């Protein structure tokens, strides 16, 4: 099971002013650690799609990264 988590982040600006925003995160099950670990230092684009059926609520989060071809030297 995967759950969304929400945290409020605070940033100070102009001395006493404060900017607050939400930060969302997902904790993955530990059984996926070996599959996720090799990709932790890579940047991905995200696509979010949600739909509902009478029985289920389905959320698809797709992470994509373009592979750059390495030139043979």
C-alpha cells in the first residue's frame, strides 16, 4: 500500500515575511527499494492522471526520463 503525505514548508523572505506551501511525498513499500535505488539520482518528468470507476479510484503517476545516446568514441 502507498499513501500520500503532505507537509507544510516555510520560507522566509523580506525579513519577517513568510511564504508557506504544501510539499507532497509518497512512501514506497520496502520491497521496491532494490528497484528504486538505482534511479534516485536521476531527474524525471512527471505525468499525473486520475479517473474513477464505480468500484475504484485510479491514480496513475508516470515518471519519464529521456535516455541520451552515448556517442561511441
